[in-house]
C-alpha cells in the first residue's frame, strides 16, 4: 500500500493533545506496511499550517527525510539540527623568532642577532558542528 501526497502542508492534520491526526496514522501505518511519501515546499510551510509546536510531532513520525533545496533560514536550520553534529578537528600552527641585540647588516641588508631562537607550536582544537551548516549557510 502507498500513500503519496504532494503539497502535504495543505492537507496535514494533527491531534494537538490527543494523537488522533496524521501523526497517529503514520505511526500505525508502518505496521500495515504502508509506505508514506509526502512532499512539502519547506518545513516553514508545514509549520505555518499546524497549531503550536505540533509540526514537530508530525515531522518526527517521518522516518526518512530528504531535503533538496531549502530557501528559508528556519527550514535550513531545522534540517541541519535533524542531521546531528559531527566533530571537526582544526589544526593551528604558529612560528616565532626571537633575537637579542638584533640589527640589520649594512652589507647584506638582512636582520642578524647575536642570540636568536626559533620556536614552533602545533595545537589541535575540536569543534562539534552540523554537517549541513556549511552547505545551507548563505554567504
């Protein structure tokens, strides 16, 4: 059995405090091996047609979500949050040079110092970010 609906935000229903709307249907239809495929313009369009935060409950009943092109910030941010976070490591390198009694050679034009040191350092920082935030951000 197949349930296919385009422009789903025009037909969506939810049972606010009592799960009696589409969220109940989608939760129970999997047991009957019903495949539900619904398409909507954006999460924002679904959100604007449903009362309160009930759109979240309805969205959770969809097991697989495919996001194509998201043109509004709210939908992009919500899709990014649904995909979770990934840890990214960032390497930072720094070089330093110190000299005592530094001067510029008249003959070569290069800096010289009697006592000099060169130092390097490498640091790694970890940052948890959404894997989609780079793709959905508007620059």
